[in-house]
């Protein structure tokens, strides 16, 4: 929970109102814990919901609205929820929250808390599991079927005239310059599409029922067994296609893409089949569903500001996801023309990375999913284990993290030591990468953007401490693995590196062991012997940030600590090849004496170098065009996308 001085106006008002609301509802006034569930706070609307829990009471959902001030409207929404709860056929699989208390004066309400997570999160977990996605769609269909059946369904003749009139009115305003919309030509094309469809569906039989009004994946709460619908927003009857179109487009725009669609189609065939396996009140050929799927695209796009600078990140994502679907839906291609199946892309991941990929927290996997959406490739995940590598199709496009690529079309990906910066390469040996072989020319870099970039990332990674670093007279030596072995990319084994550093310097050396390495008895004995023979050398469990803040120099084989040292203005001597060697003193290039002589004299421009290395020679996942850059990089490396 935030401290009182950190709360926004809405959060503070909700907590203050709780004192009265809980008392009026006959609940304990003290001892409650608050977990925020949702929040919207802008000039027009400010409302928030919390899960409130108490040791002596069942958990509740506490909703509070600061603005607009409309007590009657807030009360009407509460009574609408109560009406829906009473009518709904509750079961062990399907339910609605029960309204528990209304405080119209405070624009606050209490409902039973639905245990579980939004369906959107389950879908995100299954982003690489199509079978599980479709199973969840069946369950969503079952819930909506039960809701509509409880809402006095009636068969009617579908009449699209009101929708057509609304959008043709928008078209007149757009053409007159009174209304500005994103993707204007596409929006107008969509209006033409629904105008042309209207005569075909007008008068055909459909079903009307009590409308949910905001039926998307975040408004279904699932605990693995029971599905609960929340936040009903309409107190009216409407064709059932409105709710159906909302959730199916929500699913398709987030989890699928235009490459899964036949030309002229809005929702993939397998998604339609799954949803209507659960929803039986009407079928996928219902005229209202067919028409309103196309209209739903427009209903979403109309709320996206025309200018990118005016869009929130969420609105920008909405446009990026919907544009290709709309282009496919409003195209004039023959509706029966099937999309060609394309080979997938396989990602090989560690067990931890697999978990993060499936829960949506692995940024490169999220980016690859977007690559797959745009290029029509399934993204397939595999554990990077010997049996999976041995069974690999050598002709399949694949990506491996920081290890040898697999097969003819295998590539390697690696985060560049911090931030959201990544490289895609043909080989795992980073000292042979394109960047490693490229020439860094400081005079070719504009100093002002480089300085802004450096300052931003220095503060982002290390706060104010990096800019206040000192030199306290010692060498920091982060050790890696295989201390007794000289590998092909090294100029000396790590224990020899220690000896040579002692011979060419007179400062104390503080060495650290790598936290994920396991050192043999022989290696431990060699380090102990070095400590016994040299009083200037010692092993300490010193944190990297602390070491970089206070050391004079970093000496290492090719530890990433030498890269991070740049943010602290500290030079580095490298005994091995690496991709960021350009402004370091390299023993393989200069020899031991030459490298230490250079380190004592060099004053590199760290800001320009980091700008060149990250911004000009990497893919920044935070950039809007990162998916385009990934696709371009894959094509450069030989993938046919």
C-alpha cells in the first residue's frame, strides 16, 4: 500500500470514503487490506476498484467513483448488476458476483469478490498454445450463452439501419473535416463495407437478449474451474452479435492476426468454431454476428486519436493490432481464398525463460510473437535441452539464446548486457559478431543525443550513484569460469590473468567469483595460493555496483562488468575477445604491457560509445518499430519472411 502522500486524488478519496461505506454496510471499520484491481483516472472519469480483505469477513470488491458525479447513474448500474445476478443460472462452472451493498451518496458499492484472474491473463499464459486458447474460448462462449439465455431472449428480424446511419453520418463528418480518425482511408473503406453488407442481412432472423455491453476478456474472471462475468454496462436488449463481436475481436487482435485469416475474414475459422461450440443460442452464420464483426472494428478504431502523439500506449497498440485485421476484412479479395500455410519459427529456451515466455514477461518472446503475427508464422517454444536439439529439424527457422545455433537456418539472440537492447546473429561467439568487427568513430556521433541517451540510461540503471563514482585505489577483477583453462578466445587462463595483472600493476586487486559458476577444488586451491603469495590480491563477495562505484580500473576476461563500468566512467582491460572491446584496452590486440599502458592513458567518450553500441547497433524492444527491425534483421540473415 502506498503512503498517504503518494496517493492520487482518486485513491485518497476512495480510502477516505471507505470509512463511511464500511460503517454503513455494517462491516468492521478497521483491519482491512486493499489490493487494487482496476483504475481509470482522467479529466472526465475517475473510478477505481479494490479487493478488500479482512480476517473476520469474506473478501469483497469495493468500487468507488469520484467523477462524474452522477449518483442516480451509479445506483442504476448497481441495480443492473443485482438484476443480472438474480436472473443468472449459477452453477459450479458459471456465475456472476453478488451485489452486497450500495452507497449512492459516496458513489460506492460492494460485491462478492470473484477469486481468479482475468481470462486475458490465461490467454496470455497460453500465447504459444493454440489448443488451450481455443479451450478457453469455448468456456467464454458457454458463459455468454448462459447470460443471454437468462436475459429474456427473443427472435427478431435483424435491422442494421441504425448502425449504417451512424457510420454514414461519421463519413460525412470525416469528409467535411469535422472529425479526424486514425487510418482514415481504411476507416472509410470499412464504412463502405458495412453499407454494402446491410441489404444482405436486413430482415434475416437473429436473437436479441439482455446485453452485457463490455464483454471482453478482462471482464471474465476464471479460477481454473469457474467462470464469472463482471462489469455489466448495459441495461437494454440488443442483438446478441454485439457481445459476441466484442470478445471475438478482442481475442483475435491480441492473440492472433491477419495471417490466420482468409481474405475478407475478421475472425479465424478455428476461433469461430471454438466459441460457438460453447455458445449455442445462435450460430456463426447468424446475420447479426456476421455484420457486427465488421462494425466492431470501426467501433474500436473510432476511439483511436488521429495523431500518434495524442495516443496512449494502449491506443497505439490497438491501432497496430487492428489495422492489418481491418485491411484483410475490408479487402475485396475472394472470401474463399485460403491463406497459405507457412513454416513456423522455433525458440529454444531455458526452463526459466520458458516460464517467463508463457506468463508474458519475456520481452524478446513477446516481440517474436508479434513477428509471427505479421509474417504468418507460428512461434513454437522448446526447452534448450540436448534431446530437443538433437530432434530438431535442421531446415526450420530457429533462435537459440547465447548458444550455438541449430541447423541451416538457426540464429542466436542475446540481450546486450542491460536494458531492452538485443542482437540477432548467425553465431554465438560475440567477439566475431558484426558489431565487434565494426569500427567505432566518435566524431561521427552527434554528442547531444548521445549525452541525453547516456544520462537517461545511467540514471535508469544506477540512479545518481554512477555519476558520483570515486576512485579509491584498487583494481576490480570479476572472475568467470574455467579458471585453470585458456580458451580459444582468451589470451590467458584466468589464473594467468591474475598473475600478469599483479606483474604489470602495483594496486591492490579485489576479485569476485561469478554467482552462477561452480568452482572445482583445484580452482579454489589455486585462488587460495595466489592470496597466500600476494598480499595485494584477495577474493571478496563485493557487489558489482559497489565495486564499480569505487574502483580505479576493471580487469577481466570478457565479463559484462566491463561494459557496465562505462556508466561509472571506469576504463577496462580485457584479456579475451568480446563485442564491446572498442573503447577498452585489449590484451589480445595490444599485449599485456600495451593494454595496461593504454588503460592508464585513455579517456574514452563513454556516452558516444554506448549510444553507438546500443542505439545504432542493436534492436531496442522499446522502439515502436522494433518488430519491423527484427523482421528486417531476419531477412538480412537469410530467413524468407
